[in-house]
């Protein structure tokens, strides 16, 4: 049950960091088309739009092997990294590759 409780908390944290949700109109479509093509297939596995915001969610575990995730998003030309609430994120080599790919892609978005 603790895993389920952490998902809404992570979403609330990410939403609070993003600020108010803006209505999706032409600007939302333009922002989506400005996203560079995925160059690393590992990033494509974790990249999606949630509420009009591009986010990357990388699965990981905590110190007692519960499933968690690390979230990467771009806000105001800055990369935001959200870890599991009050937890430690433990990543395998593959998960670390996904996180690296997500951070690289998010960094490219902030350079525009």
C-alpha cells in the first residue's frame, strides 16, 4: 500500500513544482513539436506527456527493494529531478542509463 500512496505524493510534488496547468491550445502543440527527436531508445521508454507536460519517469527501487521512480521534467529552462518522496533511489545499470538519457534530453530542451 505504501507504493500506491507514494504515486499521488510524487504527482502532487511534480505538479507543485510545475505550477498551474495551462490550457492546451496552439502553444501546447507548438511546445510538443519543439521536442527533439529521441536519440536514445532508453529515453523513449520512459518519456511521455502528462497533463501537457513532458516528463520522464525512470523506474527504480528503494533500499528495501520496493518499486519507486525518479521523475525528470523541464520547467522554466531548468531540469527538475524529483526522487521518490522521502526515499533513496537505487538504480540498476540499465535504469541508470535510462536516467542519463532522460537528463541529456531534458538538458537539450533547456538549451533552446
